[in-house]
C-alpha cells in the first residue's frame, strides 16, 4: 500500500523537477510547453472544500445532536441507518442531483447574494453581473464553486455527522443527569456537558469531512466548468479542483503530462493525508477521554 | 437521552402507595413534591404529567409557522419584488424562528427561550439533511422512471442504439455485467487480503502491526481519482490497455482499506476468553483464528465485506480512468474496454440528448437500488454482535453439541469414533442437554 505513495512520488518527481518552484505558484496548466502549476487547481480545491464544510458543519452538527439528544428512542436506529445509507450513496448520484435539480434552484439565491451582499463582501461579488440590468441572465452563476460546494457538503455531512453522533452519545450519563438535576434546560445541559465532551469529535469529524471533500471528483467534475485561474469569487461560473483536473486531462495526456498529473495527485494525496491524520488523532484522543473534561 | 429524562422524572414521581399527609410513613416527603411541602394543601394528589411536550409549545410552533408563511407571502406578492421558491422558504424560515422566539419570550425566561430555539433549530437541521437525502433518492427515481419502464432497458446493450433512437432501443445490461465482473474480481482480491490483514492486525500486535494500521488509515484518505490515476499510470507504463481487470484493481485499492478497517474493529470485539479457551485446549494460533475467532465474528466480517462492496460498486472516477467505456457486451475482463453502472451513468448524462440523460438517470436508479439492497443486507446481517446467534444457528449448535455427546459416549462404550445418527439408536439416551445460550 505504501507502494501507491512511493509510485506517485517517483512519477510525479519528474514533473516537479521540470517545473521547479513554479509548480506551486503557476496557475496555468500546459505541461507540454513546460508552463504548469497547481496554484489555480489547488486553490479551487480548497475553495470548494471550504464552501462544503461551511454548509456541512451546521448540518451535520444539528443532525448529530438531534439523533443523540432529541430524537425519540424508537426512531433513533432508523435515523442512524438513514444517515449511514446517505454516506453509501454513490457520488455520481449526488452529482446528477446537483447538476439537474439543485443548480436551477440555487441560481436565484446566488443572484440575491451577489446583488445584496456582493458589494460588501468581495467573495460574493460576480464580475460581469450588473444588478441593475433587467435583462441579465442567471448563467453567470451556474457551474460555480458555490453549487459544487453545496453538493459536496451533502456528501460529507453524513460522515461528519456519524462521527459527531458517536462522540456525543459517549458523553457521561452522570454528568448529564447532574446538569439536569441542577436545573439546566436541555440546551443548557447540551452546551455545558455534551458539547465540551464532544469537542474533539466535532473538530475531528469536520476535518475528516474536509479530507473527503478535498478528494471528491465526479460530482465536482459534473457541475463545475473548469478555469485555470485562482477564482475566489465563489458565486461566479467556473472553478476547478485537482481531482476534476485529473479526470479532465488524463485521457489525452502525453507521458510527461501524466507525470505532471501524478504530481498534482501527489499534492492532493499529501494534503488529504495530513488532514485525515490530524482528524483521526483528534478523534482518538477525545475518545480516550483526555479532552473530555 | 430520553432515558435520562424519563429516569429523572421517575424520581420526581410520587410513589402511589405512600400517603403524603402522614409524616411518619414518608419522612423524605419534603423533597418529593410541592404538595408535600405545604401541609395545608392536603387532598387527592394530582397526577403529574410526565410528557415532555406541552400543548402550549405545539400551539406556539403552529402559530408562528402560519404567521411566518403569511407574512412572507405578503412580502413576496405585495410588498417587495422578490421571487424564487428557495427565497420564499428561506425567508419564511427566518420569520418563523423570529416569531417563535418572540412568542416564547412572552411567557418564559431567557434560558427557556434559548432552549426552545435551539431545539427548533436542531430539529430543522436534521430534517433538512433527511429531506436532502429523500430528494436525492426520489428525484433520481423520478427522472429514471421513464427508461425503467422499458423492458429492453434491462436486457440489451447500447450497441444498436443510435444517438437519436428512442428509449425502446438499447439498454444497460452490458453495464450490469461489467459491474458484476469487476466487483467479483475486486472481491476475489479484497476478501482474502483484507481479512488476512485484519487478522494479522488483531492477532500479532506489535510495532509492525501499528505501522500497517497507520498505512491503512492513510489509504482510507486516498482520493479515489488518485487510486485510478495510479492504476492508469501502471497500465500505460507497462503497455497494457484499459480493461475490466485494471478497473477491478483500482476498485480494490479503494475497497481494501475500508474492509480492513471494519474487519479489524469486528475482530477486536471477539471475547478474549473464547480465544484463551482455544489456546488452553492446545490449539495453535491459526487454528484458533480459523475455528474460534472467524466463526464468532462471521456476521461482522460479512458486514465489512458488504459495506466495502457497496462502496466499490459506486466508485466512478477510478473506473473512468481505467476501464474505458463501451456500448457493447464484453465478458473478458483482461482485454478490451469494459464499463460499469456508474461509468455508464456518467457517459450518458454528459450527452446533450434528452433520451441519453433519461437513460443516465435510469442507470443511476438501478445503481442505487443495488447499493441500497447491499447496504440493507449488511445491516440485517451485522445487526447482531459477535457470538450472538440466530434461533436457527442456536438449534444447529445445540444439535452439533448433542452429536458430540453421542460420539464421546460411543467412544467410551467402544463403538468406532465418528459414529453418528445411525448408531444413535444403539446407545443409551444421553442426559438431556439444555440448549446452552451464549453469554
């Protein structure tokens, strides 16, 4: 299994060597002319993942708390199964849903955000969109990082949520009852016992979700229209991610280009690895109770 | 959580047979109920309501929901130039939260208001996630219903269907066959390797096992596209063409860590007393694993494999890179391109033709049915922990034990070992064996 990492390193090394430090900073992707770098795709990946986590965090946190604290005892197993099932649904199905069902619904929201929040909050502004133009079409908002991020959020939310739920359910009964006996409301009990106890699980689960969303391919590939510049305007059409780049370019790639793709894949692998290890360390520590004070 | 609540409420409930007015019989009554505190308020004890939901909460909820929808409708249709269903829902929800908070604040204190608000927000977040899931499933099935209605969708491949042909020509059987072949190869590779690795991790703990466990953890982080790229680069480097076997290898790389991790968890749950008993009887490590550990954890191992399979079947990107796509049957995994259900879905929906998109949704629906069936099978099998037997397994084990008893008695009486049921009649009936239950 270490083979994969070594192999990627070996093959990608050639490309990294050829590109030098510009591999990190260059935005364009044209390996055959020697001008390529992962700056644009890497930042695209990060933007998508951050958008995804922004939506997935409250969603999974609420679901986890609901299942562990609020749900009636009878439907709890059913809910757990449903959330786990959601994690098992293939990503292509989410991609289809996001592309055909979600995009048209989200577009007016994107327009609203760009019109009213965009002027004050730069990431929400959209170039080429004039809110006062009555004939403006919504196409500038389609295929954006925002939509891809929402779809990816739905894919990672079940995983994040099931990790959080496991940690929440381990919050000690005695302390819960103590809080309730002291007159705390349910929410008071949750904020004073369950959340401090499950803090490691919340952070770890979120990071694990982040790792998953960094590597997501097909849904992003279906939704986003690829551009090779750093695109921080998340509502605007176009974006990119490393995995989408690989899926897009592997087919007509020359030997050297494959090597360059390998290097990009290696970068993605390393980032995911760091995030996941951090996550599993945090989750493991919180489970052993060292964080749960 | 509910059991915590019910327990605390049981404490506050008055024991029915203790007369509260008698100070001798109930020395601790002052801590029980408010009625007990006040000797003047004697009389029949009013039964406390232990329900966690009160009528006024429901009334507040319904009232604020109706008010929110009404206000938003007014806003949308008369006051402001707004449009869009999503905007309507979002603004109604914001209004609902606001109104609910105000309504509660009329007669509750601040912690209670905060509690009620948090409860409403948590309920709606969970509801939203479930709603999203159902909308994914229902939308896919809704769009996929049209091609699923044609019988040829399940019996033909796409080689005869041109781009403009209707849905009554062509089908996805080739993708089903491709998926089955790929997943079969992947399972042949994954199951022995994965379970052996898991056994190694649990039976031979040490620095190397810890290293392997770390690597497995790292492999779960491997993005699927990178796994595909890895196999693709090997194919290109060694001059092979894309084939079903290559795709199966890529799927294996994805499935293996999942299977190893869940099998590892299950194997660690096997009670060590069972293993120690086997060792005490003189069994070697492998005999212990084979006859004690594995059978005990069988249902859990099955679950691990099925979950891995469900994951592997749904993988698109590794297959996209390694299998190539075809429109015709290919039963040979070692030569020629092959396709699978997710990959076919992907190629279908990339086409601008409406019929192809419909076929894509149909394929996605088929894929989802397969995954859901596998998942539910895993749940049904894995519902029991290791060592817990179904009634049928219990009976089988009891009868096996009785046979052993016959055998031992037969040995004592000098009958050849291995004598089974046909010799049973000749032997004296054994002591009745109570069906021994595990645990």
